[in-house]
């Protein structure tokens, strides 16, 4: 299944800019380095980069090293994956 998302914030600069539209695809074929949209415990949708993927868990990070996201280096279960960015 495909979904569209609009980027908000600067945590993924320079790769993704605010207001940019992204196309995601729901897949379990995830690799380190992929950009993904995840759902947090609070239901918030976040765009992050996969730093590590093992045992059905994703460790994520922001692309923007100047942005200190509270989610950097956090682990998310694969069930929280909304989609992998494909365009």
C-alpha cells in the first residue's frame, strides 16, 4: 500500500525539506540507510533514517546532525513502520 506524507520540520535536512511531499510504500524489506515513516507511541508520524535493523527492530536517526531529535538512536518495532520512502 502506498501513502503520501508532507515533511514538517528540519530534522532530515538536507535530504528532505519542509513541505516536501513523500511517497511511501508499506514493506518489510527494510535496509540500513533507508528513510522511513514511523508511528510513535503518541501516534505522531516521524520521518527518520534507519541506522540499524535487527530482530524486527529499527534503530533510527535524523539526517540533520545539527538537530537533536528525542528519537535519535531510539529503537522501534517493525509494527510501528508506516512505510519506506520510495520517492
